């Protein structure tokens, strides 16, 4: 659906008024404000780069937030925005929010790095320290590398498959899961060396706060879609299925024929 240019500009301007954002202005969600299953988007709302109320994000607002705060390219923002629209159940939706991202097994998925599977608590949004401690146990050095990212991701998959009788992972969610690992490596790490400081990643996950207090600054080079896809493919390549009962058997048992982790 195409909106007249003046209406679109006015609508976008309203969003920017509510979501300028700064690294210094931070607070967690207040009563009535929504947060979701994605730590990075929650963080951007906590800083005000995304609207703090956490609802009704437009494409211009998403582009502004990701570019200004993290130096993420518009190609990534557009992909995220378009996939996130599928989480809004409204007819002909043109916005989405942190509240809609919580709709299960679209982008939000089982085997999160920091959230419980929805089956166990009916809450896939709130930070879960037990789950996160399992994840961080696979970041075994001060510099996290691709292999550690892949190991942590797979460990969460194995744990969910083992204990969650309704474990489900759509192909889209599997790709986003790999993209999440690529995301924290690219935003907080060294794209050339393909490493990221563990203290920056831990601070981010626990606090949903950009780790400026630890010396982090946004990447100098724009993070492109090619960067995200390239790192995601390396995470897939580093994922070993030897620990599973066999990948094929596990997937058949859980009705995931044709899906990949």
C-alpha cells in the first residue's frame, strides 16, 4: 500500500520526534512501555533510538535507529523491517513493535540465548539468567570467536530439543538465530579478525545497554547485509551436529524435516 508522500513524511517525522536517541540517555522499560525477545532492539528502545514505548515502528524509524546507534546499513534495516512486519497480525500492517515480535515461532524462537522457551513459562520475552549462563559458558576466552558463537547456539538447540516436547524452529527463525550471533559479533567486535570482546557482549546481554562504559564505540565501517550473511554462513559452517542423536533423526522426531539449524 502506497501512502501519499506528505502523509508519509509527516508520519515519519512523528516517529523521529519520539525516537531521536542517545548513548547517554538510557533507562529500562517503564510502566506501559513494551519490550520484546530481541536484546538489541530492546537496547535501542532503552536508549531512545527506537521509540521507548516499543510500538508502531515505521521503516524510517528503524533505519534511523540502526544507522545512528550501530552504523548498520539500510539494506539490513529493510530486511529486518520486512520480516518483522510478518509478526503483526493486523490486516495490511505497515508497522510492528517489540510487542509483536513476541509472537511465537515467527522470528521469536525456541533455543534463545537469553530467554526461556515459551513452552516452559509462556514468557519468551523476559531475560532468563539460567538460560543466559548456559550460553555464556561457551564463551571460553576473553575474545569470542566464530566457533564459540556456533557452540553456544548449538548447545541451546540441543538443550531445547532434549527438554521441550514442543520444540519448534522455522527455517526463517533458524536463519535469524544465526544472524543474531553475526549481529553481536559485528556490532561489538572486529570484523576483520572475526572476534569480539566477551565483556562487551556480556554487558550488553545482561543490561540491554550499549557498553560505552567499557569503551565501546559504534563500528567505523557500515555493517552491510553481505557482512551479516557472511558471518551467519560461517556460524553455520562451524556448527557440528555430532552431539545430536543424529541431525536427521532429531529433526524427524520433531517434525522439522527440511529445516536447518
